[in-house]
C-alpha cells in the first residue's frame, strides 16, 4: 500500500474539522501511548511496531484518491488542510524489543493538536497488533528454551497481518517464518516443508503411496528436508521416510495426536533405524503452555501458528493514545477506570548492579530523576522522529531482537513464569 492516510477512523477527521475553526488546532500538544494494564495472564509486554509506525508515517498523505473519499463529508477548509498534511512534529518512544509495563510511556508525540490527533488510529492499530504478537511470541520462546520456533500462522489471520505478525514474532526470538512476504520485506528467515496434501496427492489406482511422496520430496530438496510423517500411520511413516532418505534425513514432523507420547515413540524408532541425528518437529495449535509441557520430551523444533497470531494467543496490547499536555499545561482524563495522568512524562528502568530489574520509574519530563539508592538506571525513550523525519541511527530488526533477549534475562525470575500474577516489575510514579 503506497498511501496510509485512510488507515484511520472517521472521527479523527471529524476532530480535525472542528478544531480547524478554533485556535486549538495549532496549539502545541503532547500525546502519549500507554497501556493501563497488561493483558490477562501476562507479566510483561514487548514493544513492537514502532519501526512500522515510522515507515507508515512517511506515507500518511492525502492524495487525490483519499481526498475524493473525504469530500463526501468534509468542507473545503478541511480538505485544503488535509491535502497539505505532513507530520512535522517530534516522536520519542520505547525502542522495539523493549519490555513495557502498565503506565509505560511507550510513545510520546509532540505536535499541534490537529497534526497529532490525526495519527491516533494509525499508531494504535500498529502498536496494539505488533506488541500483542511480540508479547505472546516472547512467552513461547521462553518456554521453548534453546529449541527454535518456526512461526507459521499465515493461514490463520489476515494476509497483511500475517506479514507484520512474522516481523513481530522475529523480534521476540522466533527463528523463522513460513511467510515469504515477511522474508522479502523484512528479511526474516523463511522455512517450510510440505502439507498433508502433498502426501495425499500420491494416491493412485492401488491406493496411497507415501513412499513415492517422500521420494519426490527428497529428489527435489535433498535428504536435509523435513518429512511430514503423520498422514496415515506415524510408525509406518517414519519407517518409509528413513527407507527413502536414509539415516541422514534432516527431520520428521508430527502435526497431530499426543505430541509428547508420539515424540518419544518417534525418537526411539529413529534411533533404532540409525537416524540418531534426525530431528523432530512438532506443530498443531501449540501455545506457550503446550510448549512448556513438552520441555522434557525429545522435541527439537516447534511450529506455532494459530495461538500466536489469533486473539486467543495474542490478545490486544490494550494501548491507548491520550492527550496529556496543551501548551505546557497538563491535562488528564478522569473517567472511572479510564483515568490518565496529565503532563509529558519519561521513564527510566532501575536495576541492581547484577542487572536484575527492580522497578520502572515514571517522572515528569525535565524533572530531576529521584534518588534510586544506588540502583543502575537506564533511559527508556529514544528519539524516533524529529521535525517529521526519522531520527538518525534508529535500531533495526536485529537490534530489537538482541535488545529483547537481554531484557528478558534481566527480569526477576518470577517474571518469566506462565502463571497469573502481578507485573514482573513494579511501576513507581514521581509526578510533582
């Protein structure tokens, strides 16, 4: 998509239209993105999507096609303003791969009211989706330990969401994706073998011929490939795979049944056939709990799809975009259960000298950092956009992936647990 200006809600334009009739449109404002709470069951969140926000911001333009849609309900003054729209403000925020907690000022947008308010839907739709995927994927990666995960959720979500899901999952430590557009657009390593349809396709007058299917795969891909062995009978499938490929076969994949029991049986069978180096890949509606339950089993690689990219596995991050300051004066929403804290804020993370995080401290921008009693502190926000242009030396996807890896190691041990509980790191507000 070359232009992203209509990836927004009607009410954003409604507010701009009304604001342009008053001085508020041009007053200096600060908007803030934060989550009031973590999704149910989560002990931490992972920021993902800020890189995509910056990319989409450059394409947030109202050309002739977009204006044609808006002319149905906008007056000439609003149309003229939108036609010339270019974001000219500043954005600071948590880098991709940063951990976040309730109240974390994940993104701070400084701009005129009209310029800033127009970006709410675009920013939230990206951050809420990508951060939810990354947060879910990080838990799965932690549960998997040193065993790699392949993301294969493309068939379970919107075709464009699949691409951004692959990107977010890669930030979280997933080893590869099945999605080729994500490989092209973002350089995420891709991987893929075959579906049951391939094996079923080798059915002739005399019935199914699993060996012929395996032979065709080996002929095309070599013995390093992965054979899907559970189309008919797993024991026969493993035997056929090794008969055709030999003991140097790369891997076998199990996609159904009691994966723990089957993995043990397959491992024993492979070893008895001399295929001691052949790996076992398991897939089939795996989530972090299923992965954790397989920790003691002889599984080498996990394939994760539905539970990663759908609402059940990756609930929305619940982030909101709120106006917190107008011309230097703090403003705050007071509605019950939807309160906001006024004023521009920044945050630091305090850790013991060993590296273990103790707390996140949120304070007024420009105020001195409160006493941390010898703890080591790190600023969490970095420049992302300056005067409408991407800031210099922004972290790339590999940087984000590495940063998250270091961040997860710094969590208190209970923060990596899969059980329900309080956020892994408490938030302390110091707001004068």
